[in-house]
C-alpha cells in the first residue's frame, strides 16, 4: 500500500469570495433660509457589475474599503439650488450577492452593467427641514461571490474526473473513454456519516490553451472561480490529448493546469487545492507516484521539460497529495476526509477574520 502523503503547506488562499465594505451616502448641502434656497442632495453609493474584476482587486485598490458619496453643495446666492453630490460607484465582478452585514440580501448582480444602490445620499436642506441637510445612509455591506460548489474538479480530459465524482458522491455523470464527455458542470454531493454534505462540481475538460479559449476554454475557467477550493485530478500515468499532441507526465499535467489557471486569472493559483493522483490500479503506478512526489518537492528542477511559456510563475501548493483509484475505490474514503478537513480549515479561518473585522469596527466606533 502506498504511504499516504501529506504535504504540509497550509495556506489561506488570497482568492477572495467575499468582501466587507463600509458605504455611506454623501451628506446633503445646507439650505439658504434667507432666500428659500435648497441644498443639493448627497451622492448615492452604487455597486455596479463589471467584467474582468475580482473582489481582491477592489480590496487592493481600496485598502480602507470605504466608499462615500460626494456631498451636496450648499445653497448660495449664486446657486440657490445647490448641486447634487457625485455618486460613488463600486466596480464589482458579475455574479455576486450584496448583503447587509448580518447576511440579509440587498440584491444580486448577475449581468454586466447591472447596478444596485447600497447607500442613499442625504437630502439637502429645504424649508421643510428648517434648511438643515441630512446625512447619507451609512452601513457595512458584504459582496459575496456566488459559488456553484464547495469544490471544483480541475483536470485534463480522461483524468477520471467524472469517475471520481461518481466514486465520491451519489451523482451518476456520463463516463466515456473519449475526451470532453462533460459539457456542463455536473454537481455531485459528497455525503458524510453525520449527514454533512459537500458539493463538488465536475468542470468541463480543460486543455492546453484554454486561457485563449481553446476547447471549452473560458466557459470552463469561469466556473473555477466559483468554487471554494480546487481538486486537481491527474492520471498517474500522464496524459495525451491526441496522437499529434505531446505526451504529458502527471507532473507536467499539474504544471500545465496551473499555467492555464494563471493565464486566465493569476489569483486562481492561490486557491486552496488538493491533488488527486488517479488510476493507482494501473501497472507501475507506485513508481510513477513516487516520481511525481519527488518532482513536486522540487518543481524548479523538473520544469525544464516544459516549454518556457508553460512554466507557471508560482507553483500550486497542495494541502494533500492523494493517490486514489476511482475504479476500485482505493483511497476514496481518505480523500473524503481530507476534503472535509480542508474546507473546515478555511471556514474557521473565515469566521476568525469576520470576527476580527467586527471587533475592529466596534473599537473604531468607541474612539
Ligand atoms: N484504470 C482506471 N481507469 C479509470 C479510473 N478512473 C477513470 N478511469 C477511466 O478513464 C477514462 C476517463 O474517465 P472519465 O471519468 O470519463 O474522465 P474525465 O476526466 O471525466 O474526462 P472528460 O470528461 O473527458 O474530461 C474512462 O475510460 C474511465 O473508465 C481509474 O481509477 N482506473
Ligand atoms: Mg468527464
């Protein structure tokens, strides 16, 4: 039996699937009692769905995570009706839910250009408010990337993703020995003895060049973003798409898959991931597994087998490397428990981060 390995890199991926922000509408402008002038209203804060952005990019660009609408102008002799404050737009990725701090849905953004007001600006002062303006709405909101599953299976065609999903879950995906049998992501549920369920998406076959939209290309890659963690699946004996394309060892397959993710969106490479080495029932599998593990320990030494432009900038770190056979069931139970452990780890981490953020917010209110 293979000594089940655990590569002990623990890392909380910096691909974010939620983000907490402070939003405040702009304050209204003062009215002008002497002449009955009306202050401008404060600008509103909007979340606008935009292509090609991520929650992480919002955070990097606005580390304070504060979005405040422009103030309305005071009414003056020259401009009795004060000018309206500027609206503030938060450019967010498509496919998010916007919620209040305690998780109530404010709205969803599902198509490019869709917009949602999250904080209204205050009204300008008028005769009805004794010319006193009001403040804009202020609150914390959360942007949550809508996920399709807890785990996404990432692998080249024929690696055994569909078979693995069947072995793991109660799904019965279409299985065949030719490439691209999976067209849409199929979601299976992994059940545990205590009734806990974890969802796994079998994503359509990824091939070299997917980032330039070869094969299922972007259709596939956009799903990768929408899972909490990744399960790389490789055939222990390697992979060859067609007789005219080069043969790739399991190690090369791992690096090529990584590169495809990187070229599509670099952050994907920092997602928490596990590596499944499938087809361990085949002859020589043990030797090939040992070789793969050695290569994964020193990827730089072994990457010269790949074309230069296919060497990833950063190697994927796998929390576990798990030899299995989807065909015989070998290693499947252990894989199930590693999956659960890995998801738990991140959940705990996330709860901690949320608590810290709340605490910080409370403290800053007190000061
Ligand atoms: N010997 C062996 N064969 C396997 C194992 N797992 C899958 N296979 C075979 O490998 C072939 C491909 O398996 P699939 O599960 O369809 O692979 P896939 O990754 O879903 O492929 P695509 O959907 O085309 O991307 C099938 O002929 C399976 O029977 C395994 O553990 N051992
Ligand atoms: Mg399949």
